[in-house]
C-alpha cells in the first residue's frame, strides 16, 4: 500500500536517491529542501512528479521548522513515515542567529522540533527515521544550549549526531506504544554526499548504500519492532550506539536541554 512520507534534505545525496526510489515505488513523497529551484528540479526529474509535494524551509531557523510542520498539517491528516535526513557538517557560519552551533541546530534541534510538531499525524504504526552517524561524541550540554562554543566542526558534528541518537532513545521510551516507532540509523560512513566532499575532499562510496537502508528502515518488517534502537549500516545490523545513548538518564538530560531551548516554539 502506498505510504505518505516526509523526507527532509531531499535535494541532494542520500535524500535525493531515497526520494527517487520511494517515488518509483508509488509512495507519496513530501520533499523538503531549502532552495526552491532545486526542489522543483528534483520534483520534475522524478518518475511521477504528480505524486510529490514540495516544502521549503531553512532548518537552522526554528521558526521555519514550525512553519514547515504547520504547512504539512494543513494538507495532511496523517503521515506514515518521517525521515529526518537533512544535516550539516562544515559551514562558513558556525552559529545560527540565536547563537546555537549550526550542527546542533540542524542535526539535533530541528528534527526534534519537527517530530514533536508532527506527532498528531504520526500514529502508532508510523515510523520516524533519524539519520545518525558513525561519528558520535559525548554531548557538551552547555554547547548544545548555546552557552559555550565548540571550535572544531567535526567535534560538534559528532556531538550533534549523538544528541540526535540520544533523544531518539528517550522519545521512543517516553512514547512507548502510544506514538510512532523511532529509530536512529547510521546510513554508512563516507558515502558520496556533498557533506563528505566538502568535509573530507573525497568522492565517497555509492549513495545506494544509504538509500537502501533508509528504504528498509521506512518500510521493511525487520524494523517494525525496532523502536529506540540504533542501526549501524557499516556493520549491516542493529548495534550498540555510543555508551551515552545506552544511559537513559543521560538521554533524558539531553532532552531536557532540547525542550528548554524549544519551549517558545511548541
């Protein structure tokens, strides 16, 4: 049966390849991007452009995240899958206008806020797929809250991805059977994304690896009981994430900081 699937970061890399496959399989794909021309070019290039919708938002701006959720809610009563794929590694600007590290803003806060805003559309049979990474580092809560700065962009990226994984675990535990399945996925290391090219100066491995696992996570029965788990596509199996993501108390501490930062946007 065709699904309605929101895919953030759909104009490049893994997101684009995933959009192509989902559309070709007959699913209704809600494409998110931050460039209107690229969004429309992607839509027109898909096998069935009429089975798509496009949504424009800069995920580093929390107001735009809320506006994105509202736009989707106005057009849909339910979502089957939310794939929080959009992410950032290297950038010229290190912080948002609100003083938050850009990687925390886009990789951690935006998907949390979007997921929370869309929960009324995500029933117990729905799925939320969060794009994590093999790069995970202990989260500096002061940096997450914007009170201190992390000088190294790779370090802040690794922290932002662990923070994402940790709130995935905590939200899955808090929602239990009343909400959607939530799973964190490392799509594979050093794939041929713009992020890898800009960050490491290399072409990277086939994007098929990442798109394949996102389709499985979104649709396959093997993930139907995986809420709160972490899938490591480098090893091809569910695996233990960083030790901090296995500590529910630490996961809840991350959520408390995130909730405090997003309070006025709820």
